[in-house]
């Protein structure tokens, strides 16, 4: 419970900052999981998927479908959109049809995937403790007593197969052989084209009974998508078309990734709001690019193993002092740091390998130079923004 004084403080802050945002009416609309009412420039893909799945509204089993295409091309949102509409239709005409959605990158073990799939037809599986074959048997039994059509969306399936192999996928693709009163269809989604090529042929042919490719968006298409969202997300007159079109053009530069475009728009709005501005400008978008990039660097540094973080710490200390450094200098300083942390230092060879890896990840820049008769060394530099992020990350480790 608050006491009166605390309430006064909160009131004071609310009075000063206001609860209503000058920038946003509804920022949820820019959230990556939001499913809009219409999906511009995906009519073809929606039509193809709906054509395949439409029989499900009558309770008939549609073919399995594989959706593939680069990141941010609308695969997840189209799958959720079409299935939601069909489920509504099915329920309105009394068809027993249900859908399970699992992001197998987040829910990443066969046990948890099956438990999540089963929970959508009301079966509770304990969090751990059963053999996977037992979980499967329970799912099959539950399907039989439920007697309906189960559509199972397995998103980001390449991550799952890479980590766990294709046993569960294979089993789910054949589950209909164990069923007489119920049916299951699988929608697999991936942005890894290489994954499809390398799938076991049996899995490939049955998962890919039908395939739908999602092409990247161009800048004009991204503009329409952003505009539709901006109208719902921002207050009137807060953002003009030239700013939206700038975001669209930037996101279209690598490949037309709608997620990246929406992130840019959201972060630009948040920066404008933090600054107390009444409009979102191109300057805010430029700042948003830097902030998003910094976030990306932060993620890649924060997830490094401790020894690698310490090597990076040594590099950053030396580069801050003298502009650039070499493998030998890094090694000496790193050994001291590792000892301070009570760790057994890695060998010179391993440290050199870690430096190459950091170079490949774009965290440091390492050029190999000849030192005459002393052989080769790496001259290592680090960009300003990395130095800043390493400082923050190192603050948080003991
Ligand atoms: N045609 C569209 N209209 C409106 N919003 C869209 C459209 N296409 C994509 N989006 C939005 O862009 C974001 C990315 O789309 P989505 O998550 O479906 O991409 P994806 O193809 O599944 O990418 P990934 O392979 O990285 O998972 C989502 O927030 C989604 O709502
Ligand atoms: Mg997706």
C-alpha cells in the first residue's frame, strides 16, 4: 500500500510529465507481435494460404504447408492472420477446429513444444518428468477424445531442428497414422532457405506438400505498411509522410524487412517523446538507427562467454589509451585481468583466435601486419560505440 506522502510524489510526477503521450495514441500498434486488421502487399500470399487451408473450416484436413522467405517478410503475421480468420469461421458454423502456435526458437525443447501444442486442446502436461514418448501418447489420446482438426504452426522451425534434430517434426508429420477420429495439419515457417535444402527428404516432402515463398518488400510497399500503422499509433500531425518514407527507404536498403522498418518508426517515436518534442523528425530517425545498432552490439557483447569478455576488456583498455593495440599487448594485459578474476588464462593461441572471432562479429577491427623479421601481428582497433558498450557491460560483471 502507498502512504500519503508517496502518493503526493507520484501525483507530482504525473502533473509534471502528464500521463497522456504527446507522441503516441497507441504504441502497442508498433509492437512486433501486433496483428493488424489488414496486411497490405501480402494479398497473394494470404490468398494462397487461405486457398490451401479453407477446407479446415469444414473440419477437413488441409495439406501441410511450408512458408519461407527472408526475415520481416510477413510470414508469421500472415500465418496467424489466416488461421485466426478460419478459426472464427469454423467456430461460427460449429466445426471443431483448433490452432496451436509455437515459436520453436523460444520454446526450444521437443518436450516443451509438444506440451504447448497439447495445451491448445486443453491437455495439461506437467512441466517436466515424463518421457517424450509418453507426452506424445497423451497428445494422441487427447486428440482422439477431442475429435477435431488441429492446425499446428511451428514457427522458426530451422532453429528447433538445428538444436534437436528432426525426430519430433517427423513424428508430428506422421501423427495422422495414429489417429482415427482427429486430424492434424502442420504449418512450418522458416527464414532459412538453406535449411529446406538440407532437410531429410521424407520430412521435406511431407512438410512441403505445399510451399509459399514470401518475397522481400520494396521501399514503396514498406511505406504503405508503415503509414497504416503510423495512423493508428501516433497522434495526428505528429509524423509526416517524408519521415515515414525515410524509415521505409532505410529498411529497404538491405532487404525489405518490415520488422526493421517498424522498429525504426517505434524507436524514433520513443526518442521524440523522451526529448519532449511534439513531432517525430528525420533527426529522431537518425538517432534511432544509432540506438538500434547500439542495442545490437550490446546483445552480441553481453552474450559472450566471460573469458572472451575479459579479452575484449583488455583490447578496449589498450585502444582507449593509445588508439590501437596488438595481439601481444592484449595477451599480456588479458593475463593480468584473468588472474584478478581468479581465472586460469587462455593460451596465446586461443586469445588470437578469440580476436579473429571478435573481428568476424564486427566488434573489433583486426588487420594483419608484417613486423619484418618478427613475423606477423594483428593491429587491433575498436569503434567508439563499442568502447561505450563494453564499459556498460563490464560494470555489470563482478
Ligand atoms: N504486409 C504487412 N502489413 C502490415 N504489417 C506487416 C506486414 N508484413 C509484416 N508486417 C509486420 O512486420 C513485422 C514482421 O513481420 P513477421 O513477424 O510476420 O515477419 P517474418 O517473415 O515472420 O520474419 P522472421 O523470419 O524474422 O520471423 C510484424 O510486426 C508484422 O506485423
Ligand atoms: Mg516470424
